[in-house]
C-alpha cells in the first residue's frame, strides 16, 4: 500500500509538458540575448521545430541580440539606450509575428535580487509592446543553466541559484500576462546535472552539440517529443538549408555598414539601401525548400 501511495505521489508531482499551440502559417520570432542569437550559427532549435511543425508551414525569424536584456538597450547604435527598444519595435512592425518565443534572464540574473524589480517591469513592458503592435501569442522561456566545467573556469553554482530565482519570476510573469511558459532551466537539469560531453564552451556559451541538446529538450517540454523522429542525415540536410536562410535574414535585418544605409551617414551611400529588400525573395525561396523537405519526412514514414 505504501509503495502504491509513493507511486501515486511521484506521478502527481512530475510536471506534465503542455503542448505549445502553433497554427498554420505562423510567423515565429525567436527573441532574446546571446543564447538565442548564437543559434543563428547552428540552427538546431529551428530545425527541430521545423520538423515538428512540418504540416503547418511555420516560418522563423531569429531576432536574438548578444548582451541584450528585456530593456533592449544593447540594440541601440549611436543614440540613447531607449533607441534599442524603439529599434525592436520597428522590427516587430516589419515582421508582424503571430508567435514570439522570448528567452531573457541570463544577463539580468547577474544583478541578483537588486535587479528583480527592473527585470519584471521591463519584461512586462516588452510583452505589452509586442502584443499591442502585432497581437502575437507569446511563450516565455526560462534561461538555460550555466555549466560547471571546473578550473580555471569559475564555479557557476551561485549563478545557477540566481538563474533559478529568475526562472520562477519569469513563470510568474507568464501567468500574469497570460503567456505560455517553457521551463528550459529545469529541463536542462537546473545546473545540477553534469552533461557528458559538455554542452558549452565556457560554462555559458553553448556548442553546436549543446544547441542540439537544447533543441531536443525543448521538444519534450513543448510537447513535441514524438514529432521529430527523423534520421540524422535527414535532419542535417534540413539544418544546412536553415543556416543559409538564417544568413540571408541576418543580412536583411542587420546589414553591414548600417550607418551608411540608414544612419547619420546615409547621405553618402544611402542609395545602396534599395538593395536590402532584395534579400526577401531569396529568403522566401529557402523557406520553400525548408517546408518541402520537412514535409517530405512525414511522407517517407
């Protein structure tokens, strides 16, 4: 009897993954700091999602920005910090996402308890801006834990304690603002699980193998674990197309020499700005390839 009660209690406390709802032809934005931006170079998160959502023809846009926070100050160029928030607002206007997956907290957690109030206020302001401009459905994702790789790298246990606290705050924000919540921090072991092989370069920045692990875990947390069963060679072929699309879009929304194209020196070479929209048909062509290939995986089974 005691054993049966133990099993029942154990079953009740195991969190059940709630499937995140995606709709046909969704335009999904991945928004966050370095963790999100670096997947542009690896494409694993988008690859797994593209396979899981192959029947819906979902498109993805990575708007990650290294060092960014919910206040978006890192996105500012030569103006005041507020310019960064305004810049993101314009990108939201341009893309008009129907779904936004947001992952912030890694940077803010370094501020500890002192940064909590500003973090909550900034996060809610960000959510309100996205909803008011695009009416997007939003999922908040907790930041990944740091990894302890041993000396000479620092011990990240204390930072993981702070990340745990911020993850709980993000969950509370998700409840208040009626957003979905993706608990990546816990799903990756909350800093208490040793990954073999390691998933980061330095305890913070994920490797390609690390992002593949992240993508796999995300599928479980989001309720898609049974929808990405394809061979490694098939998945890799899709990933390579996604990487090409990502490079095209990166140059579309963050072109080199933007000061000359759109900034205070556009009077010198601003005529070249007309070439930026020429990326759009190239991006759409890659997306057709992505959808066709991802959809073919299901037909082969």
